[in-house]
């Protein structure tokens, strides 16, 4: 897993604009991959970024790259806490919730709809998706928008621009450590 992949998939999180990203990579050697994850975490610990493999299956791994401080901020919202509580999470402890999310992903055949809360999506859009993934969708971009389309479009543009800037900077010699913002 190279730095360019992380920049392409996670620039808004690296820049401190987004709580987290989920992405899948190939994984033939779980032990070697876990070593890579430990190396990444050591490199970016001072920036407030953490990477966790949340699910392994058939030569693949689902990765959660996130900012624990932003997740704690997001989880201080009462509406978020209510949803997490209803879904069986220890909503008062964000770190515990991440472990419980990994458990849900491993045990449940379907993807947990509340996952958008772990990625920094607007609560209204997460609730809209939980209610009906297909009905009421106003726009589809980085997530499905059910509520404030204008705000979501601005955010999507910000994420795209951030990724373009980070990709260009990396191609011009900036390292991942230089690009990741400390929060």
C-alpha cells in the first residue's frame, strides 16, 4: 500500500477536512500488511491520524483511516449518540465504537448503515440512508445526500480540490508526512 494510494483515497482526512475514509486493498500476507499498518501509524501518529484494518476476507482488507479527535467531536453530537446507542454501540467512547464497528463488519453479512457516522457524513444524510438507501436521494457524490444538497456539493468540491492539490504536491516531491496536517 503506497503513499500515492492513500493520497488519492484519503486526502480530505489527511488535510483534516474529513473525519475518516474507508477503502479496500489487496492483502495476500496479513502479517506483512499489519506490519505496514504499524509503520504507517508510527509515521503519522504526531499528525493525529490512525489506520486500522477493520475486516479481512479472501485476499482483501477493509481499512479505516481516521482522525480520532474528529471522531470524538462527531460523537459528541446527541443525535449521533442516539443512533449509535440504538445500534448497540458504546456511544460514550469513540475508540470502543471503532472496535465495535469492526465487530459489526466481521459478523454481519450486510454493511452497517451507520458507518457514515464514522466517516463524518451529515447526520441527516446517514438517517436518510438508514431509512431508505434509494428513496429521497437528492444527489450522489462522496455519499448519498438526503438533506442539504447545496452544502454537500460545496463539501464535495472541497474534497475534490484537496485531492487534486495533494496529488500534485506529492508528485512534486512532498512526502505524506509533509502533506498530513496536525489537528
